[in-house]
C-alpha cells in the first residue's frame, strides 16, 4: 500500500430523490455537466473523476484546505435542482408528484450528504477512478467506458475535446493512468 503525502481525496456518491432516475434523460445529464463546470469555476476544489448515472452521481474530488466539501456539494447540487424543478413546475410535469414529499416540497436530490469516503492510498485512488468510469458499462448503458459521454473516462482516454477538464494532482498524467490500466489488463490476461 502506497500512501502519498497530501493525498486526501474524497469519493462522493449522491442520489436522486428516492433513487428515481431523474438523470435518466441526456439533456438533464448535459445540464448537470454544466453545473460541474460552474462549480469548478466558482469553488476551490480539484476534480479527479466523475460519472453521471441515471439515478446517482459519483465524484472523486480533492478538497481545498479550509473549504468544506459540503459547500462544494451544495454549490453543485442546489442551483441545478432549482432550475430543473422550476422547469418541471412550468411544464406541470408528472414527475413532480413522485418527488414531492410531505410538506409539499419538491426535491431533486435525496436529502443528506450521500456517501462520502476518504481515499489516501494511491492504488486505491486508481482503482476507484476505474470503478467510476466502469459504472455505465456495469449497468449495461455503454459497451465501453468511453462510449458514455457523462463521465471523465473520455478525458482519461485522451479525448479531451468537449469534456469537462479534470485536474491532475500529484503530477498524475493521462499517460501514467493509462500505463497503470495497461499493466493491470496485462496481469489479468485481458491484453494479448
Ligand atoms: Ni454507481
């Protein structure tokens, strides 16, 4: 196990209200990607990997000292939810009945912070990045990770155009990541 000085990444998972597939629509996923771009502009944190699934989101981030992850998360989730729910209200969308709980408040996100774990080991970090990218494949939504437009898989594969930029803390390069992936595949006999 290799610990890296200063590596204190956070693996975040958060879900749509009642785990409904509220992100099931490509346009809404695109809109959430715009929210990621805006959060990156306005909030001090580094983005390492992400995937938007129909009913949940995974993100690996490196928080900035003194700036709580909860603030990054509310800056990311709240304005997006307000816009989407506002539009559903205008359209009198049927889904509103399914996301309105007691008290009449419509919610896009499942209340609470979701799942949040520290990642301090480099090997674990690389494993989790691969796990994040493989989510759509595991679910049968894509044949390979880079077929799914709503994750950082394309960026890691060197297809940077039209995708959210990802940070490379600790000098981690795409090449180095891909090299690790290649070696892993060789070990498992997947690459001939
Ligand atoms: Ni998942």
